C-alpha cells in the first residue's frame, strides 16, 4: 500500500504546484538573488555547458575568489564585458583550465 500513497502524494504535489505557478515563480526569483541561489545557478550553468568537476563547490570558491585573468592579469568583473570573468574549459574533455577575462577566453581554442 505505501506505493499507492506515494503516488497519491506526488499527484497532489503536482496539482498544488500547477495551481500555484506564480507563487513558485516569485519564490524562485527571490532565491536566485541570494548567494546560495547565485551559486546554484552558476554551477547548474557550468554543468549544462559541459564543465566537469569532482568538486563543484571548490571550483566555485576558486572562481569567485579569482580577481585577475590568469593569462593577461586584467582585473576581472562580473557581466558580459571584455574583462568579464569566464571559466575556461576544454570543450572536448570538459576539464577546467583557467579563470580568464572574456577577451582571453574568446581567443583561446
């Protein structure tokens, strides 16, 4: 019988979420503005583009604490600008190479 109860609970949850989409959307917006939300979103994006790591938490800390491009030493900032911070990785293996500015990252193969 526990199986049927579990299925019933799942169905009730789906129904509740469907009826409260806007509430969930607002909660998610709020969460993504927190440090935990930003971290979660960035790591999720890395995974989606194929970056592989044994420890995403350590990788995130390394990325966040890197202040200068590891090739040209330019001071890094957040955002889609020439000196924006990028996590450079090998597109074949998914392994991280460096934290670079957007300019160095786009020139690197």
